[in-house]
């Protein structure tokens, strides 16, 4: 039996050696050596690093080689994108934008009145938020499709944070001033992020975390509407599901609401051709319910209504903002948190529709546009505005061509404030609650959650953590959990990079992961491994120990199977984008350890940054320049010719 097993192993070894002989015959080209890039001075190296971090998109590329006049014109276009597309604007585009603007206005006006309740502000402040900011964005923003205004998630987040500082019922004036202050600092934060090109910070909130956060916020917002739908007078100020359900059930037990006040709003499946039905449904519902309440005088029988909305356009509020002191600090904290959520939502929406229509938007320019827009809004009695997914979808389906649709929206809202706000006096709160509930249903994306579960279980944990955090604790804690899990995922990936053993695909010079390709063959006397991450202080020792562990396992396996001893360890380094001093030290220790075990360290395809640092640290001299190759195939071919096939 033992002889039979040994004969089997000898046959496999012969086949493997024969396969490599064929490859060597096919590839008789000379071995290419790894070249060290030219040395850089310290200033140039720092400049290159900073350019890669903050100016990877090379924003000045369009200015190179241009005349001074052209550079000035391009500079103004960069600051005011409206100058770029405005020169090609025509009547046909205006008609499309006019129709789109009127359509989204019919959706936006009832939503604005409803969302202001989430922020614990009077209805007119929701309308103020859709008047000035969309116009400012149309001038400064680079997205053609995004529709600007208050959104449910940001309104809820802002309202929940503000009411922890000031009771909106006991002290409405101070509460309103703090809302303007938070909006001002939110805009300032967004401008700073854009100016200093820190847009990458928003990307720390992963797609999975956003899906979970939005779903949790949607459920929370929908539960909050029980107050309006059921006409509950004394409702909890907390946003978690336990507190809300206790408050609702307690009110039901004590008979504190009138079922006649509950109105239902259903929304059918959206059809692209019938998008206008969903767009005008909220305004139609408001109009019909308002007429019904007015005719029947249901407000005299317990149905709660919006009440008087002051007539007139935005009042200036710059003098009401806290620019210093304790409330300024609180406003900054609230504004900074809300700014990140607003930016994330706007950028996701902007990039999605830009991809659909095949054009690009500059994330940093968008941040500055949104920031300036919110600063202007805070001066004109508005609160935080951002891109709305529902409005943007309607805007796109209605055929918008440029940001002029936002100007039309702004104009319609200003006319509404000036002329027809008294008509909303008898609008029942229940219909506004129904509008909010209908709007946030789309934020719960079961399909996206299912895809996340199938693709990546760790991503699903981030999604679920954000969802449960919002649902059972609070919106801000849910956001914190979402960011924390996303950061933990990054740290885990950096600290524990993937390593794998490579084998040769028979009949080729390709070397692939042996777990993915079971037919791949090991090379007699050579162990090939790969590292799928940059090497830093946080993972260098782990990588070294992992490689030594694999070597020990393979040596033991070779001994048991009667195969050739491992004499060369080849590390494929194409995925190692960078190394630091700790990583170099770990590789030095690895080299010394291997030398004691009579195993030669060989490196294949180190990148420019990596080989440059190897040269500076003299690691390439320690390992030997003749032990560095451009490809695994060349490294294996050379090692195989030197290997002694001893059992």
C-alpha cells in the first residue's frame, strides 16, 4: 500500500516537472529585472502624495495650455456651472424644464408643509426651504437632474437633535433660531469639505450602511406619523420604536384619539408613463381633504388642521443666527451631523442620475454648491435642504433638461407663499402624515438588502446594525453605528489582508489561487503566495506570520507526501500598493527566518512605490536583485532551474 502511494506521488511529480519543462520550452525569452524608479526629492514626494489624496481628479487639467482669457472664462464656468450650459440653452429645453418644474412643485409644496412637522417647525418654514435654496443650487450645482428641498430623513434627524436642546413647544422662538444656526453651520461644513477637497470622508458611509440607515429612518418616520394619523395630543418626543409604540398604545387605551381623524393614503406601483399621477397625488389629496374639512367643518369635531400659514415670501433671518456662545456650539454639532447625511443623500442621488444620462458631476463642487445653498437658506428662514430622491425621480421622468427646473420650482413656491398659503388653513394634519408615510415607503429597499446579504455577509451586518440602531435607539445613534461598522470593516480589511497560495494552470504560464482553481498544480520545490493588500504597521506582522505558517504547513505536507523540499518562497506583490517602515522590517525578519530554514525569498512584480522604498531601505540588496522578477512565471522558471528535487 505504501509503495503504491509512493509510486503515485512520484508519477504526479514527474507530470508536474514535465509540465514545467514544456512551459520553459515555450518561454525562452530572457528574464526581465525589476527597475528602480528615479529618485524624488522630499518636496516632490510630499507634493505627489498630497495630489493623489486631494487632487486625484486633476481639477486644473482643462486650464493647461489655454490663453489667459480662456482660463478666466473656464474659471467662471468652474465656479458657476450655469455659464457652461447656459450658453447652449434654448426654448425647447426651457419648455421641458418648465413642465418638469411645475410637476415637481405640485409634489414639493405638500411635502414641504409635511416635512416641517418632522423638524418641529411651522409649515411656512418648509416652503421657505424650497424657495431660495433650489435657485442658488441651479446657479452653482453641476447636476442637471437633482431636485432640491427638505427631505424626510434630514428633517427627522434635525428635529430629533434640536428638541434635545430646546423644547419647540415651550420656547419656539429660541428653537427656531437654533434651527437656523444649525442650518448655517451645516452649510459652512459642506463648503469647507468641498473647498478643502475632503469629499472622500463622505464615502466612509458604505452603500450597505446607507441602505440600513435609510430603511430604519423610514420606519421611524412612518411610526412618528401615528400622531398625525390618529390625532394623538400627548405623543412621545423619542424616536425609537419602543417609545413610539408605548405612546400610541397608551393613547389608545385612554381613548385620546379620534378614529375619524385617521385618513388613509395609498400609492400604487409607479409606472414611468403615469409618473404624473404619483407627482400630483399629494397636492390632489391636500386639495380634496382641505375642501372636505372646510365644507363639513370637521375641525370643530376634533380633526386637527394645519391652521394659519403666514402669507408672504421669506423673511431675512441672518440676525437670528447664533454666531458665538453655547447655542452656536450646539448648532455646529447638530449642523455638522445633518450636513453629512444631507451630503450623502445628495451625492448618491446626483451620481445615480448622472450615470443614467452619461455625464459627470464633481463631488467637491457639489459640496460647495450645497453648502452655499444652505447658508443662503439659513439667511432666508429656511432649514437644511438637500437632494430629494422622490422629487428627482419625478423631475427626471418629467423630462428635465437642466437645473432650470429648480428655478421654476423656486418661483412656484415663492408665488405660493405670496398668494395662496391661506388656502392650506383647513388642511388636515392626517393627510400630511399620510403624505410623509407614502413618501418614505420607497426608502425601505428590501431588494437591495437581499442582494447585500447574498454578496457580502459583513456588509449585511453593517446594514442591519444601522437599521436596528435607528429603530431601537435613535437616528443619530443609528448613523454612528453605520459609520462605526463601515470604519471597522475598513480597519479589519487592512489589519487582516487576504493571502493565498498560487498554483500553475496546466499548459499555461498563469498562476492562480488554488482554492479558486483546484486544477492548478504546485511547483516542485517552490511555494508561491500572494498578498492582496498594502503592507503597513497594522498588518505587516500578521502577513509575515501567515506566510511562515503556510510555509510550515506546506513543508510538513511535502514531507508526509514524499515530495520535494521547498527551497524557494515566491511572493506575488502586484496587489501590494504601498509599504511602510514596519512592513520593510517585517520582510527583513521574514528573509532572515527563511534563510535559517534554507529557503530563498523571491519577490515578483513589486510596484513603483514598493520597489522605490525597497531600494531606499536596501532591502533589495539584502534579498538580492537577482531574486526580484517582473512576473511569477519568470520567478518560477528561474527558481525551478535552480531547485534540487530532493525528497
